[in-house]
C-alpha cells in the first residue's frame, strides 16, 4: 500500500512540473532531480503568472492538467482493482473457515451421537439454555425455544429424581462448583433412560454435557443383581431368580424361560414364567406362528412396539395384552437349540442393544445351568443304575484292587464293601473250579484284548459257590494308561436250571412227561435204521382222542390236562418196555412198536389200547369215558422213511374218525386217494371263492296264517368251471375244517344283503335268512363284519335274519349268547337252525336273544304218519308259543305235511311244496307266476 501512495505522489509531482514548464518557470532541460528540487523550493503561496500568455501556453497548461487527471484516473482504477482482489481473497478465506467450522461441528455432532453425549449451555442469570440435537434425542423430546429449553429439560427428569436434581443444580450454580450427577429422564415416548450430566460453571455461563448411560446402568444392575439374587441357587430356584432379575432390571410384565419339549418338538415347556411379579407354574404353549418360532429360526427376535399387529392370531398374546417382545435362544452343548428366554411388556420396549446383550448373557447362564442339571441327572441316574442294577459290579483301581462294589454284589456274594476293599477280585473265584492257570490265562487275555467274558464259579462268604456270567473291562485314559477295571457278573444258577429244564422240554412233553415230537422223530428214525439193518418191521400207531375238545371246553383245561396224564399212563402200561409212546400235541399220541411180528400183532395192540382207554375215568368230581381213533402203518410196507409212516398213519386215523370214531384202521393205499381228493376239493374251493364260482340260491318261507311270502333263505351253491355241481354237504364241512368258512360266510352275507336291497327297491317287503357257522363266531369279529356289510349294501338290519345251528349253541352257550346279543342290538332277527337235534331245553332258550326256532326236516319227513314226530313238533310249537318265539318248519314236501302244520298253528313253512331253491332271476319269475301284488298295503304278496 505504501508503494501505491508513493506512485501517486510521483505522478502528481510530474503533473505539476509539466504545468510549470509550460509556464516557463522550469527549464525544459531540467531532469527529475532538478524538478523535485524546484518543487520543494517553491513557496506555498507562490503563483506563476505568465504576463504574456499565448494560446500555445494555455494549451500546454491544459494538457498538463489532463495528464494529471488521466494519471489520477488510472491510479484509482488500479487501486480499485487491487482492493477487489484482496476482498475476494478475504471472502474465500472466510468461506473456507466457515466450511471447516461446519464440518467440525458435524463431526462433533456425529461423535456426540456415537458416544451418546449431548452438549448444552446455560446462562446463570436468565436461565436461558441451549441444547444440541443429540441432547434432545437423549431426552426423547423435540427441540424447544431457547426460553423454554431449561424448563423442558427439568420436566424430562424422572419424577422420583426431579427434586434431588433441582437442588443439586441450584447448589452447584450458586457456589460455582462443577456439575457431576446421574439421574433418570422420561421422554415423550415414555421410555425411561439413565443419564450422566457433567458441566463447568463460570461466572455467568455453565457449559456441560449429557451422556446416555442406560446400557451401562442396566448392565450394572443386572450383574449386581445376578451376584446378589441368582448366584447360589440351583435348579428351579435358579430359573425363578433369573427370571425375576430380568423382570426387575428391565421393568417388564412377563419373563419366560422355557425349554423345547423332547416328546413334542413344537411345544415349549416353561422352566419359569414371571407374570406381573408372580410365578406361574406348569405353563406351556406351542411355537407355531408365534414370535418364539422366529427366535428359534433367526436366533433373535425384537419388537419394540405394536407386537399384536405382527401376530394378531396368537391368542395367548391377545390375553396378555402385550405391546413389545424380546427373545433369544438357549443352546445345548451340542449346539442345538434347547429353549429360549423371552421378555414381554405391555408398553414399548426400548434400548434394544442393552436388552438383547443382557438376554444373551442370561441365555448363556441358563444354558449352563440346564447342562449342569442334565449332568447331575445323568450322574444320579448312573448312581441309581449302579446301586439298583441286578448285576453285581466290582470297580478296581489300576493295580487291580477293589475300590467299590454295589448292593447286588453284596446280595449275591454275602460280602460287604468293607470286606472286599483293597482286595483283588480273584479271591472270589472258587478254588475247586478255577486254579492258578485259569487266573493267569484270564489276565493275559485282559491285558492283550482289554476285556474278558465268560462263565465263572464264584464263592460266597458262607463258602457256597454259584455259577456267574462275568465280564471284565479295562478302562484307559486318552494316553492309553490304565485307570480302572470294571467287572460285571450275574448269578446264573436259575439260568443253569432253566437250561436243563429247556433241554428236558426240548425232548419231553411238559404235561404228560412223554417224548415230544422232536424225540419221537429221532427214535422213529433209529427204529427204522435198526429194522432195515436186521430185516425187521416197525409198527406206528397214530392216536387221537374222540371228543376231547368237548371235555376241554365244558370241564376246563386243567381237567383236560389230568385226562391227558391218565391217557399217557394207560398207554405206557399197555405197551412193551422197548416200545415208545410220544405226544405230538393236543390230544394226538403216537406209539412206536419195534420188532413187529406182523400186522395182526399191531391190531391186537390197538384193541388192547382202546379197551384200556375206554375204562371210566374219574377226573376230580367228574366221571368220563374216553375213546380214541387209531390209524396204523407198518415199515417197510407202508413207507420207507419216518415221514411216510407218520403221514400214512395220520391218513388212516382220519379215516377212522370219518367212519364213526372209536376204531383202529390200518393204512391202505386207497385211503391216500380219498385224502388227496379232499385236499383237491379244498384247493378247488379256495379257487372258487377267489374267482366267484359260487352262486346263491333262494328258497321262500311262507307264513301259513296269511299265505304271504315272509322271507327267503339264502343257500350257497358251487358249480365248477366244468359244469359239475358240488353239493353243500360236501364242501361246507370241508370249508369249516380248513377255515375257509370265514371268507365264504362273509361272501354269502354280502351277496344276500345286496340282492335283498334290490328286492326292497322293487317294493318287496321281506327278509333274507343267512346261515352262519360256529367258526365264524369264534374266529372273527362277526358283529363287526355284519355291521360293515349292512353299511356297505345299504340294507336295513330288520330285513336280515341269521340262522345258527342248535348243536353249536349248546357247546358254546356263553360265547354265543354274547355275540347274538350284539347282533340283536343291530336290529337283526335271530333263529336257531336244526332245532330238536341237540339237547333242546327251556334253560338255554331263556338265555339267548332268539326270535324263531327252525324245526329240523328230520321231524317233518314222517308226519303225519309218525305219531312220535307229530308229538315232538306239537311240543316245539307249544313251547315256542309260551316263549314268544316263532316256529319255521323246513322240508315241507306234500300237502299232508302242510295241513298238519297248519292245524298246529305253525308260523312259517319252507320246502319243495312251496318252492325249490332257485336263483334270484328264477325267484323273480316265480313271484310273478305264483303271487299277485295287492293294492294295500303296498309291497305285500298273497298266495293264490
């Protein structure tokens, strides 16, 4: 700037010199120094007057002034230019400074936000307070005017802390101390925060900071409370204390510590539930569609507010009226999720970081407690197993000295634990059974293989010995060093006895003491080998007791076993000492007769046996007579091996039964043909059932009083593929013997009910009667089968009638009564078939839910010629009337029989006189041909 002023001064001097030169006061040749000297020597008031100015002189003077003006103008322009440049630099500098200040301020605010520290400034005189944005965030309020900021700050202080803080502020400002205090604040969001306020008081102003210490404070509260309230507890008390501490620390309404159920993985069972300060026991819930499911899936879940908006369908959350939720899982030692810890509250839950971090700590501690409880449980279980196991256990140290035994060891050996401590287990071994060589070998195996197992004879304290199944294991650490030896043994005295008994039972019958099938086969093969070697014969008799099942069922199995014992004794008394009697099972016996002279000798022996068995037998209070059927075969005439002899003797025995029982039959080749025919017939019947070769025929039953068709009986017929008709009396007994009667009976019932439903749909109101076998009642759930068939076909139960034979009813009265009662409850009509052929009496009729009696055709055949048959029929009809039962007479074949039955008020008749059994289509034609439809009531038929 000084240079500029110098330049201006020089320019003015040159202008004035130019003017003086123009006036002649200064020589034209004067230099700068002379000009300056001249100017300096001029007096201030001196004026140069040109006494003789001319135009030239005036122009030169004017030019000088113009030059001075131009210089001044250039100088001003230069001056403005220099000033503008300096101003621009100053502005740029200030802008950079302001930007730096703003950046510094932003960095400060960011640092304050990270550290959760806000700054403030308070005027002491007028109480005007200014606060940073971070301080407003910490307080949870919106910024206020400067005049209201201090009041707003005081209003955020928790009501329980406000008086203390105001007094502290007043004292600090008055005495100009430094501020340093902690208190709680409550913002507009209702959240309670813990803050630390610090400041420096000057003469008129206080500068300070406000720091959010909620996380640190909650952490301190939790860990201090954990040390005070939780540490030292165990099990249920531990979880109760931990849940209570969480509820107290975070001031929440609900805290749950739960484990995932091992039986139902989708269910959580509570270890502890704190509900508004109270402990709730035995609480459980299901994870599906709950926030707890997200905890399991995502390993964390936190909803600060509006929880019900996210889970509106969870009923338990609705009942609890919760607003917020925080949950974290617990993990087992294997890394799998074993449970979770959950906090719920009815107000918003803030401080997410603090909540989740402390929940993580709580989950870790709870998981450790669970693992410790599981370890204790396993330890207790191991101890219980050790003490309560039935096997004796010995634990020895690395030197082989006993350090512990269990109760089973004491019970089996008689030695107490104090008796055996520090001793080697070898002292238990019986010296009579095990010498030092055995002990040496045992140790070698144990050292080489690490284990030994086998049978030992141990010695008790009283000197007695017992067999033991014992195992010894060597236990080593990770380095392979021996730590312990564990020996486990079991007293097998009873096992040894059982083995001997099993060995006996494997070859002898338990009831009779006779050889069983295994020993019989062995002896028969040996007998055949001897007979083949010495060219001799061997006879074989196959015995089956007649009607033994009846004795078993009526008198009971204990009485039946007594009878078998007596039969075995009589058989043994009837044969030679060199012969063998064996029981194959049930009531089947076999006799091996060695060195047989001929078939006549075998027949004589069979007669002797039948005579001996036929003698009356006294069984407890019952006196019975026993008969048997015997089949006989001879080696080598009837077979070259044991299997053929047994097979042929069995065939002969069945022929004896078919011939009337109580007989002895010697095998003949034609008997095998007959047996094969029965087998072939059975196989064909099975094929017929599978391929629907069977057909049903129906025979009407007419009510005598009205002449109307009342019911029809379904009768099964079998016509083979070649057109051959098999009579029912041939294949029905075969079906009962083979067990095919059960599927056959179900098929008959299905077809009959289905056809009856068709007739009902055509307007015919009648019943269909189906015969059932006793085996169907014994071997199947017959009431259930009938119910299923009725539901399948849609037939009402009142249109079905079931017939069961009287002989089977008598033999199985109790069982039949129960089944018939179940059928009656379904609404089915029950009738007794072949009535009069058994031991008919009023006593069993009173016990059975029966609707009708069907008189056997054998009584109808000779009436009215046979007076005795007529009296029997009249008595049956009279008895039935007294019992409220209907009577059906079957086998009516002539008018005389029909007239006789009508005069005796018989209810229903059936036979060839009315109609023969015929197919459903033929029966439809018969109905049209012989009956007419009445107009009232609909669906009833009248005989012409």
